[in-house]
């Protein structure tokens, strides 16, 4: 599964697994868990809807 996902994203398997681990480290949500994946997807959709730009500092 990781190999197929990496190919679709034009990444190496190592880069993909590193990014998934980094997401888990930063958010404490496991992107391989269906429940946590739903939480992460909802957060991304919400950020896109409000036009959130992480390069602009808050405040």
C-alpha cells in the first residue's frame, strides 16, 4: 500500500513514511488510523475553506 501511495504522490516510500511519521509527531494523530485520518482530513478541509495560509503569522 505504501509503495502504491508513494508512486501516486511521486515520492519515495521512505519520504512517504517519513511524512506520515512527522504528521503523527506534530499532531499526535495517526494518519493510518481511520478515526484519526478523518480528524486530519476534516482539519485540512476546514483550513482550505477559510483560506488559511501557514506562511502568514497569526496575530
